[in-house]
C-alpha cells in the first residue's frame, strides 16, 4: 500500500543525498528508522553496570539457569 506524505524541501534534499541509485525513498526511510531503533537499544548497553543490586540479580539468574539445566526429563 502506498501512502503520500509531505516533507519540506530540505528534508527531501537530505533524503535524496542519502539515497543510492538503486534505492527507493522507502528504502532510505526504512534504513534510517532501523538505525534509530538500534541507537535506542544500544543506548541501554552498560546502563546497569554500576548498579549495586546487579551482582545479586546476576547470581540469581545463573542459579536459575543451573537448576533448569540440571532438570531431567523422562519421556
């Protein structure tokens, strides 16, 4: 489905500059939105590294993984 949107002349020029010969404007917008999502996700990396409760949480996670890994299932 195609949608019509209005953008300013300078925004159009910016998109045109980012667009390669074989890309559509939709491709450029899609690529930019994916990059924005990744930047938002990457901004969280290391956010909890200095939180004092992280050691306790990490140990609990490891313990839970160990418990579930050691569980034996008979079929």
